[in-house]
């Protein structure tokens, strides 16, 4: 079973719409527990590509 890519750094980067910790979208995070194994594996593969393309993401600054 593919483990959740969550690293407990849960902040959304508003520019990219991705979590700065795991690089998932809110939809991917919300649906994770209902996904089957091939869907989870596909998301994890996509996360590697996102990290390579975008580099480190920043959390929004508090106002």
C-alpha cells in the first residue's frame, strides 16, 4: 500500500494551489483515503515531477 506523502507541514501555497509539505492539491489530499492503489501511486509519481519542476514552495506569510 502506498503510504500518504504527508509530512505534517500543512500549508497551501496560494500561487500554485499545492501543499508546501507534500505538493498535493486540496482535492488530492481530500480524496486520498478513498483512492485505490494505482491512483495513489500515480499521484506519488506526479509529486516527484512537481517537486523537480517547482523546487521548494513557501507557505503564505501571516498578515
